[in-house]
């Protein structure tokens, strides 16, 4: 599928996956000094951006099922626990991508999200500070779509199939919990089955690419 076609699809199917991590790391205490202040500032800006989009009607979505959405669960995961603060780049990516990315995963429907950690993005030279400018918005949106599949797919379901169709339109190949992208790059599922009312999140240790950006 060509990039232009995938970008148009996102308005129908991409919502809020990546904003899941929306800079909740700011709420962490005890990291000290300038680092914590900077993280808090980034978080505040991110939340303010989401609120502004909502005010403009851009984030209007169909009501999600009862319970925390993918976005809300992702924020919680990024706020405390073993993976606190490890999804800041993903959150920044969602905010920089087409607004449709924020919309789809916050509303009605069921989606499975493969969420790369900050370390996964760092391998590509991407971080919260540059991800909005390092890639054209269309490419960034397509990459995010390539990390989302339709349906509520637990690890047992993922492991039982050889390929997974993504919202981008192309497939991820799967073998033993390892996802292989169109460029033959591999990503391991490192944290499976993080549940939300409208889907499932699986953390992965690499960014999967539909094409070379």
C-alpha cells in the first residue's frame, strides 16, 4: 500500500494509541532537579495540546467502552512501575502525527497496539525532542499505523498466527513472539497483554517499519 493511501486511511482508524504514553512520566517523583522539571514541562505541554485539540473538535470520537481506554492505560503504564517513563517518544510521536492517530484508539472499537519503548526509538536516532521534525508527518503517521491492528488480540492469539494485518494495510510477520516488518527488521514482544477497555497493548523493543522513511 502506498503512503498516500495509508495516510488517508488513518482518519478512519487511528486514534489514540501512541498518545497512551502521553508524558505521564512527569508525575514520577524522586528523579530530581532539572530532569524532573523538564519532564513535567513536556507533560504539561502534551496534555495542554490534547485539551486544545479536543476543544477544536478534532478529538471528538464515538464513546469508548466502559473502563480506561488504551490511551489512559498507556499513560498509567508510563507513570509508574517497571516501565514508567519509557514511552515518552511514542507519546510525542502521536502528538506530532495526524490527529486521526489520537482519535481512533480513544473511542469505540477494539485495537491491538504494539508499543515501542524509548530505547526502540533511540536506535533510529529518535527522541521526544526531534520526532516531530525528523520525519514528515505522513511517514510518521504511517509508521504508527503499522503498529496497530484491528481487534482485541491477546498474546495467545498473536502467537497462533504467522502474519498480522495492520491499520497501515500491510502485514507484520510473526514467529515465536518476534514481529518482522517489511524491511526484515525484528521486534520482540517484551510485555504482553496490557488490557484496556477498547483493546490490548503489547510493548515491543524495536520500531517496526512499513518502508524506509
